[in-house]
């Protein structure tokens, strides 16, 4: 393929392939873009013979640059919220982020070329090396598992249901293998042999869709009784929210939506991450007018789950700041805090700056509107607020991580009934970011068999059932102000993934390793 092209063509094709693969993700949903994995495989097969490993790495890296540039372009919006201070960083942030994440894809194609697999089995070798480096992307340093290839399928759809068994890493392995298989049609082997690999990929895809159809056909309807929830989305622009003079307006916007008449009287009201531009300790201090207003807002027995920044005294008279979810319950005597969850996984450069002292000297600062960076909370556990079933909070970035809820449940010996995901997606602006974040978070529902209640300040807020489904009636889109009243969807029995974690994925990697060993053995024999 690429040997007949001019020297500049393979790098250009690599970038286009990365862009096409990224376009398969929601909200774009161009699923034929998955065929780009076959193009990337061929680019590895036909690397420059004079320096094959270096050539393969460069082509894989360029494909990654295209993939991540389209996948994370919304990062630019975060720097434009305070353009006067951070705007100059926006293009560099996108370049740095896409180029850095693309190193994983460069390493994948380097490993693939190093193995030099042959025959039909090389598709599985390619799927193995790419999915294992995607696993590493989710774990190296703080990890950033945004838009794993297995999450290209719309959450709640047929193929996505496989995540309940194999998780998104296993689904990544299958997605890459299925997408790469048509590249076998260009092999210089008999037609029947070429068609065999493609036919196997088609059967695999049909089996995934069939399993999803069976699982959804057996889905129980959402119960019509139980915990009544209200999600509040006030649609306060991020640029306006942090002006001190706007605190009363922001606060009253949330109060008005909370107390508005609706279909049901909610048992729990959910405000998003960082809903109010203030430290919660000040708002709840004795004599605070905001404390009195919150008490008046809630009826006896109601709980407010509030995303808030809180402060704690540190050593030497300093303060530590936490990004938290606070459970406030209205009782006869007033408000009572019945649960606090401090975010455990923080966003690098967004909530803290790695090597903060060094970075501070060169002018870098995290994007939080706080005097200091946030401090990571303890290892997560479910909350059990008074009057509510146990819940696992996921604050923003934490919703990207498969297995997070299972690990928290095992730590506490308590499986939650639901997940609440509060997020400040106002940072993403009116981009693809909020829709992708909803899709990624919804995969956690499929993996765990738990519903997710998702609250954001500007969209997309949603009620997601345990199959990863949300409907237009259970969502508030970008730029909408309002609330969602709903009953809490039912949880399912623990899924196979929540029981086995990444065991199935490890088995898939073993298959890739076996094919790698077999094809290398054949290569030596030849």
C-alpha cells in the first residue's frame, strides 16, 4: 500500500487515520472510522525497511496525534474561561496533550513492528499491543482514559453491553481487532484466506450485537416507586460564576430551581460539582444567610447532595482545599451534614500542578479558583447518607476510570445502590467534550450494573439506567437551565465484570501473546 506512495504520504495517511478513528466516538458517531485501525496496522506492516522500528513509531505517533487532537480539542475551552490569564496557553495545551498522549500509540506500533507478526493472527497481535498501551494510558502517572477505543460505541446501545462482561479494556481489544480485520483483504494470499479473517470479524461484531440485544430485551422496566430525585442545572457560565459579586445570583438560581414545583416531591436534590463560587465552610458557618436560606429551601427529610469546595486547617496555619460532595439533610433542628466525600483522583494542571513548586516558578498555575491546589481525598468508599441508599460519588474525572466503584465497594464491603456523578463540564464549553463525558460515564453504569445520576452546571445532566441508557426526556443538554425529576432506576445484580474485573481482558492479552509467539516462530522457521 504505502510503498507505492511518495515519502510524505504515509505520515499524512497516519494523521487522517487517527482523525477517522476519533470520529467514531460520540457525538460524531462515524462508526466506519473504526476501519482506520486497519490502516494503522498496514502502516506498521509497511514501515520504512531502512529503519522499520523508528518509522513504525513515528507513524503510530502521528496517528495518535490525529486521534487525540480531535478527541481532546475541548481542552482549549478551559484556558479561554479566563483568557486574559490563561489564553496564551490554549494552543500549547492542545499540542502538548495530543503529542504526549500520542506517545502511547507510537509505542504500540513500535511493539507491533518489533514482533513482526504474520498471517491472520497479526490482527490479534495489533489489538493486543494497542489495547495494552491504552490500559497503560489509564494508569501511568495519574492516568487519563479519555475515549478508549472500546468506548467508540454509544453507551446504552447493543455493542456497549459487552462492557458488563469484559469491561471497556476488553471491548477495546475486540473493537480494534474488528476494525483492523478488513486490512487483511490486501494481503497477497489466496482470496478465501483473506476473506476468512474478515468473516470472523463480522461474526464477532454480530455476536456482540446479539448479546446486547438479548441483554436489553431482558431489561426490567424502570420502577415507578422508590427514591425520588431532582437534578438541578442552573446553566451559569463559568466566566461569570467566579465573580464574587455574582454569588447571590448564582445561589438563588439553584434555590429557585430546587424549590420549583414538579412532578414529585424529591427525596434528594443534586447540585453539580463546584455549584457555588465559595468555600462551603463559609456558607454553612453559624449566622450565614446562606445557611438560613438552605435550611428554608429544604423540607424535613430532604437531602441535598452538593458539589462544593471545602477547606481544612493544615500544618503551620495553612489550609488544605478539597473538591467534595457534601450530603446535607434537613431535620427538625436544622441542617445536618450526613456525609462527605473528597475527590480522590485529581486532574493534573486542572486541580493541581505536578511538581508545584517548580511549576510555580515558571508561572504555571492550576486552573482552580482557589488560593492553593486541591488535596486528594482518601481512597474512595461509598457514602450512606441518612435516609438514602448507599451511593458511590464520582466527581468529574473519576467517572473515566473503569473499576473505580468496584474497588471502593470492596474496600468498604458495601455495594452501592447507585452512582452520583457531579461534574463541572462548563469548563468544556459548547464542544463535544460534555457529550463525550456523558458517554464515558455511562459505561461505568454498564460495567457495574448500577444507575448513574449525573449533574453538571451547563450540561449534559442525565439520569442513566444500569444499562447505560438515557433518553432525551431524562437529559438536560448544553446551555439549558432547568431540572430533571425522576425516580432512581433499579440496580442490577453484580455484573460479571464487577466480579472478575480485568480477568477477561487479561485472557485476551494472553491470546495476543500466543499469536505473537506463534507467528514469530513461523517467521524464524521460514
